[in-house]
C-alpha cells in the first residue's frame, strides 16, 4: 500500500487506492486546514516534494494556477497519490482528529 510522508513531521500515512491526500489523512485520524473540499478555494494546498499525484476531478485555475502546479503544488482534496509521495503542508500544520488512533507512546 502506498504511503504519504508528511513534512516537517515525517509522519507516515497509508493510502488506499483512489484516496485523495485529504481522505487518507482523515481515515488515519489527521487533518489540516480545509475549505470547500471541491477544488475551488485552494485552502488545502500542499507541495509534493517526491512522487506524483493526479487530480481526480477538475481543479479551478483560480484555486491552483499553472505556475503553482509546475512547482509541485496540488490540492489535497483532489490529489490522488500515484504511489509513495512526500508532501509539505503549506498553510497549516497537521492536527490529530482521532486520538484513539494515536495513543501516547509508553
């Protein structure tokens, strides 16, 4: 199963086939700054440092201009990893939404 490595934390998240970056994080008890969840606002931008993604649905040019796409920026709500990827969150930090999935180390 492919994985996402989230920087600067180095946290590894498994990704089910067809899941977006946002969906994979949510399924594993994490989140980051979200907006419309439809590819129109651009709030969920992440930079792909390694690996490749595909946007699974249209993304508004106003939300993600070509210049940013060329620099490896994608929308977490629409970006589907095509294998292992390493990302950097751009506008927020990774937050735990389900502490039961992340018990404190003993």
